[in-house]
C-alpha cells in the first residue's frame, strides 16, 4: 500500500494534559518519558535535540489545604559549552513543587498565612504537562554552561592547553 505511513507505538508520545486541581486533590500521579526533541521551547537553548527525559508528577494538598504538583524530572540533554562552543552532555535533575492557584490566589501571594517555599502557577483544567516540564527545565538550566576546567576541546577536536601563556603576556613584560 503505497503512501501509507507506519508508526511505531513506542516512538509515538501523546502530549499529556491534566485537570490540575482534580489531579492534585485526588493525589493522582503520572510517570512517563518524553523525547527532548518533543519539547520545542527548548530548541533555542540546546545544541542538539537528542535525549530522553523521565518524569513523574504527583498531586498533593499541603498543610494549608492548597493543591500542589510535585515534579521529578531526570535525564540528559545537549548544551553548548560557553568556553569552547562545542556540544556537551548535561545531566538534568529537577525536584520541585508548584502550588496551584486561581487568579485571585495569584494576586494575593503576599498573604502571611501561606508558606511560600514553592512557586505558584495558575490552576488549569487542561494543563499541558510538557509545557510545565519545559518551564521547569528552562528555570533549572545553567545560564552559561561549561565543560569541567581543562576538558574543553577546540574546534579541531584537540584538547585546549591550560598551561599556554596568555597572548598578552609578552606585552606585560614590556610594561615592567
């Protein structure tokens, strides 16, 4: 049958959505994996779309009876080293919780009764799980990722020399 596409179920990931308040109030949990390539908002910060991330989101209610989502995310992604401008593997590990608020609750975040050890998001009956993951990943990535000192490679693939004299060292000798 010409023109018919065949998809492998293990490679297809349906974008998950949850009713965040119901999810948290009932203590539900979702665990899955997502291909980094599926998270399009990360395109600008990654050097490559390679990698898979595992995540678990669990709903809870805190001691103030405010619903929250507990997020655990792990895996690796490819960033660009800011020393050598080459791709580097970055181990991602995010463990965070977000409070679910209605618009009025978000507007009153300075209430003394609420323990604000968590960030807050707007509760949504159709919360895009991958959008939440993207937000948390973007918040956790380093601003200027770098290889370990001494392990950068130049564009030609040769290890950068850490003991090379600084290019302006000769000028410093002339100055003194």
